[in-house]
């Protein structure tokens, strides 16, 4: 069963969802991080499947997203560096020395930067449809959030969640689920302001150039699980990474798009569980 938790780290409060299995397999906890403009609810079905197979699963809402704190930008910079630092502090507060890390989406790339800088804490790395190349551009739907005046209006509209998640996934998301995704936007204007600031500060070209370089020395077992019909991210870069590194493998979900976990949770879960259970040769 998924439970909802809060933890105060420094001066900010993190919200996270957690599954603790009845019969643990004693593997390191699995941390699942979301992209924009989602929150941890996107991992609900994958988390349930992980729990059934003995894994502890933890999915936080990024600061500024979901039900975590939305600090004023004077108190939290909403930059990739600030997010990576805060993520490390979150893991430390939970007293997690070793984890397997699962990520998906725009913003999730900051967790990749964290992993590269703390490789000794990462048991396995799993990447679903996340920007991996400095050539990646924000899709127009997200670029609109950064435009002066227009962005201020668009990011205050709860329906941006519907438009983005359904456009990216290519399928209808049930109303009961959209209701939960929209809740933070209905509760406070702060989440929209945080989304605007975060998107402006992503600086994908700069951040991803560093990530691209660090892949060359990355040794941790890594699975790239890719929705091949993604309208925003090409499969070319992950295919090249998997072809050129013995520790990186790629599994393709031919019909899945940008948010594979939303409509292909069974397939995503099975690939993740198989990978996490496998012994390192």
C-alpha cells in the first residue's frame, strides 16, 4: 500500500509517497523522480508493483511541485544545482546510503547530475524518456511557460497539467487521476510560479553538456527504458549510449511516448524489476 509522508529537511518540507513491502527482498530502496509538470503520483502503479516484489519504493515531489514546499525564489534558486543539492539533502534526511534511482522527464535530469556526482551511492540507474543531449530543446508546450506575461497566465491554469500529460503520453488520462495531478494548482498559485521559475532556469544545453561528458566515465549498471513514440525526445542518443557502453542497456517500448509509466506501468515495472534483480556479472 502506498502511504503519503512528509519530512522537514532544513527549512523546507518534502512530500513523498512510499511503499514498504511486507516481505522485503533486502535490495536497496528504489527512488523514483518525476518530470514536469507532474508529481510523484505518476509512479503510483509502478510503486505498487515494486512493493509486491519486495522493493521499498519512495517517490518524492520535487520542491516547487506537487505537495512539497514551494519556497520563494529568494529562498530557493530553482536551478539544476539547487535541485541536485536539495535532492542529496532529502536522501540524507531519510538516511539512505545506497539507492537505485529511477527518473523520467524534464527536470529529472537534475537527478542524473546528482547520480554522476555521487556514484558510490547509486546501486542501479534507470532512465525513462529524460533529456540526455545538449541538443534537446524544450517542447513548445513548455516553452510557453517561460514567455513573459504569457507564462504567468499559462502556469496558473490547472488545465496545463491535462494538456501536457495527455499531449506527451498520446493517450487520455482518467479524470480521477487528472484530479490528483491538478490539486496543487488548485490549492495555491505558488506551484505555478515555481513551475515558471524552474522552467526558465533549466538551461538544458549547459546542464546536458556536462551530463553528456560524464556518461563516458559512468560505470554503474544502467537501464534506459524508452518510449519510442515520444514526440519530444528522440531515441538516437540513448541508442548510441547503449551501443557504446557495456554497463548501459536499452529496452524499447515501441508504442509508449513521453510518460511511459502512465499507460504502460506493467511493462515498465517488469523491466525495472528484472533489471534490479539481475546479478552483476
